[in-house]
């Protein structure tokens, strides 16, 4: 088993007297796909906020690729090689698909705010934008206004923007939410393809996706991890069945 690229120990988060995260211990291995599941209100999105720097921990540690990142800014964590998406699609709806990805590509080159430059003349940015368009199968949609695309295509665009910083770890928060069965299948295949060679942590409620996509699964209930294991181990875990999966899904 490889060393963890992301290691969380004793992580806690309170809002006033209310404790949301209650001592989470969790490891993400070098290139594994790791799903985080649990009932609504279990703290899954809060955990993502703590890992990615959108919230500061009340206690505990988060180490990423040898760096202590608990309490660092999202920008600083992203520069180290960790990128995330959100439950709500985070794109620029009035810009074209190409322009959305180009803006994301510009950031690692320090060009994100150099709007006065004729950025199309920068070959690095242009070539990387086209590479990402092809990777997420949106080349034919390059000139389309992003807000006019189907929801699944917008999610594919957001994945491309997440990949623009060439991250070592990707956090995807409910990427299949609101999708049809066909869109879900398409997006799951896309995620498998674009995350090869990277570590993925995924929050998802579609159990078919979770069990088919994941190398390991952790179950979060009331701010605590109650089980971590392979899909088969999680299916067979009596505590998980009782707390979340239910006998029918786990069967």
C-alpha cells in the first residue's frame, strides 16, 4: 500500500456550541479513487471545505503531500496541487466554453488578471486550453456560451477547469447530482478517464457510481468516520448497513 498523499488526523470543526466534525481520521492514497458517503448533514461538504481551505479547523491536522495545510488559504492549497469542485456548478455562464477553460489555465501561469494582454498570442495557454477541451470531450462546444449547455456538459466544463492547475489530488463534490441515468454514466466514465494517475476524493449519493468508481470508501456519520474499506467490505459492514446503506442497497 502506498503512502497517503492526504492525511487527516483528529479533525474537528465547531460553529459556536455545535460540533460538526468530531475527530475525523482519514487517508487518501497516492493515486486511489476514494468515495466519501453518508447521510445528509453528516459533514461531507464541511470536510471538503476544511481540506481545501474554505474553512479553518477547530482542532486536528491536515497534511497534503508533506505539507501541513490546515488553515491555509484555498489559493495556497491549490498551488500545492489540490483542486476541488463544488455541489453547485462553478463556471462563468456568460462566457464561452473556451473562455472558461482559458481563464482557468491562465491562473497557474500568473496571467489570470492580465486582461489587458492579448492572451490569444500566448501559445502555452492556447494549447493547454485545447488539450483540456479535448480531454473532457467539449472541443465541438468551444464557442458555445457555457450557461446554454446541458447540465452534464457544464459539469464536464467544471472538471476541465479543475484540471487546469494539473493537480495531484482532485476533490469532486456530488458531480452527478441532478443528472439523468445517461448523463451519470457519461460523467462517471469521464471522471475515470481524466483522473488516471491522480488521487480522487469523491462525495456522491449515487451508490451505483460509488461502488463502481471507488477503490476505497469511507462512511461519515454525524461528523465521524465509522468505516473505511473496499466496496465489498463496505457492502458487508453491519454498522454501515444500519447507519446508511440499508439492507436493500447493501444486498
